[in-house]
C-alpha cells in the first residue's frame, strides 16, 4: 500500500480532490473530545485533535500532461516504502488507561434505543463513519463514536465477557466495516491515477442523487468484511456466540447492509467484482468520461484492487474515537484508549540487559529478531498482552516458545522499555 499523502498530491494534479465534504449526513459532527488511536504510516506531521486536515496539498504537475500507468506515477517519488508484503494477520491492540480498566460505563435506555433505531436506518455506519482522503480541509480517516462502542459492548457483555474484552470486540467490528470503505477509497484513487481523471467525486455525486443515497453493494461488502474479520484467531476476539450475535445485529439493518448475510467464502470475490463494476457505473452516472474504460472490462481483477487480503492495512489510515456521549458518559480522558500498531524503539533497562546476557545466544538473537518484527507491526504470533501482575502499563510479549519479555509503556512520553526477560514460569506465566 502507498503513502496516502503522496497519493493525495497525485490526485490534486487531476482535480480529484474536493474541499467541502459532500456526505454531511454520514460523516458526523465532531462535537466532543477526539481520541487518537494510531499514527499512520506515511504521515508527514503529527495528527491534530482539532479535526482539521494536516496535509498540505502541493501542486503535482507531471511533465507528460497526464499519468500513463500506476508505475509511472510512482517512479519519481523518493522514499516511498511499500509495507504491504510485511502485513501478517494482526489487528490494532486496543488498551485502556489504568483507571479505565473494566469501568466502562453503559448507555442509558433512551440513548441505547436511539442508537438501535439509528442502526435500522443507517446500518453499521450509525456507530462510526469513514471520511475520504479525497476531502481536504477536514481530517480524513475512520471515526468511531463512543456511543457506538458502548452500544456494541453492551451486547457483547451479554455473552458473559468482561467490559474490556467486550469493548475490544465492539471496536474491532466497527473498525473493520469502516476500513473497508478506506479500501474502496484507496482502490478508486489508484484507478484515478492510472486513468488520469476523477472517479470518487462523480461516484459520490451520483450516489447522493438516489434513494437510498449510498451504494448498496459497497455497504454489503463492508459488512461482509466485518463478518470475515470477526473470525480472527486472536484469543480475546474469538468468542463463543459472537457469530450469532453479529448476524442478529446485521439482520436489523437496511438494504445493502443486511445483504451481507448472503456473502460467503465461495462468492466473496464475485461480489467484490460486482462492487467494482457498480463503482464505475456510479462514476459514469455522475459525469466521469472514462475514455480508457476498456481496461475495466469484466475480466478486470477487481478483488486485488481492494487489497483486503490478508486484511485491509489499517496502519495507513488514521483512526479516531469520537466522544459523542455528552452528559451520560462524560468526556473521555487523553490516552483512555490506544491502538498499538507497532513498537519502533525499545529502551533496554540495565536490569533487562543483565538478564539477557545470562540467556543462550540463540535467545538473544531471537530477541533482536523480535524487536525488528515489532518495528513492522505487532502480530498475532507475538502474543502481545497486558500483564497486570507487573504493574501499571506493563505488557508481555513472546520471544520464544519458552521465553517472554515484559515491556513497560510510558504513556506520558509515548515510549517503551524492556524491563524483564526470562522463561515463562520464571516470569510468572505458569
């Protein structure tokens, strides 16, 4: 996947960006505290909490008068790193500040009922939304509402889960749906660069002129992807009764959203191809000329364009939690929630280094390899988890089948320290 900042520079050169959000009804009102959960790959500046666009859209003027191919566009972009091949099966690891553990408040009846009715009208997007990177002047990315999280967490809690595990499952499901919209946004941007003309703007214009004013096949596949990601193998997300609960949640949703229940493994790619053709059809209806339409024939490999395998690379997309809860819940404090994507630097304490030197060379080499892989992303195989026995903000990670490391996260300075290393039993893991 490519640096979104560079993609936006390219899109600006073909007038594919807009400075006014055309989807006001489905893109929310940022009225409340915004909690950052990640810092995307390729962000040139730190993200702001005041929801303004942090990118400067520079003029990009290709000398040949247009973009000829995907490769031609990126030949002249220096420092571009493609991390896609590094992506394994891993999800954002959502953690709470110490004071918030297992103390997540629930919505009142009126608010819960309001969200339920909103879901019947707006589907999963009643719980969060995605704002396209085609829009300038406002922060783009995934926004997940506090009300939406607490509503879903309440249902997961009915399965006998702790508030923390219920919250993580709710977050993962909403995020997965919205990330699929990001993958659609990304796919269209690649075609726009190849074809040299806007697609997202006319596609959106066409959608908003219809009833319903959204693309039903896109919402179907966003919910289908959400169901797919719900089957992840992570222990804290592999919950008995989860699939049934999710199906009941989808059944109550409007056209398109509820149709995801008809999508399965055997017809997933076929449905993605149908979505691709619908995206182009909407773009044409909205005024796109598509002089090079021939490359988008029925034999076009649409599934590959959405880059959903092994999963949509969320590391490139900013993710926020919007506290829209007002009086009933109160404002979310800073660092109440954080999604740990990767650990780029780990300070090794003197105690840790002494313990490390006493271990066999092969374990020392595996620790070096583990640090390198953490720099790319925290994977399922790392078995990264909170370790309350070690104290506030202490985490445990697997280095070897019999060896673990304890890490301490300094929330104030956003830094990590390795504090202990040893065998499972020595580290208190039984």
